[in-house]
């Protein structure tokens, strides 16, 4: 059995700056030769919501920018990402993201 190569990414996301945070995530693992990358919770949106409106404005669909960006990076680099991204489903919750089509 082959050993699993794992990377854990931790940084302070900038609140509400999804594209910037996605790019930061990508930069941090650009040279990683791993099987699985675990990103910190809400690393794409930030997490210091002051109002419900802020939360609502940053929630994404399963085919939204964060999900799509991380899935595409995973396919290009041949790794599986794991992250919890705030989704827009009711009730609100964080969606674990993997590159498996049967998991949303």
C-alpha cells in the first residue's frame, strides 16, 4: 500500500475577497506533490460575519466560483481538495468539497 501524501493549508483569509483568497490558496500549494490538500474552514470567504446579510452575500452554489476553482485546480494537479465552503442551501451549512462527483 502506498503512503498518502497530505498537505494542510492554513492562512488568514481576507473577509469577502473570494477571488483573492482562492489565488492565495493556489499559490500556497502550487508546487505541492500530494494526494490530498486540506484547506482551512471558510478559507475562501473569511469567517467574521457581522450580519446575516454578509453571510447571505458570500454563500455560494455548489457550482460557484470557489467550488469550481478548487475542483479545476485539483483536476489539473491530480489531487483531492477538502474544504468547507459556505453554501447557499437552506438551512445554511458548510459543504465539504472533494473532487468526487458523488460528494457535494
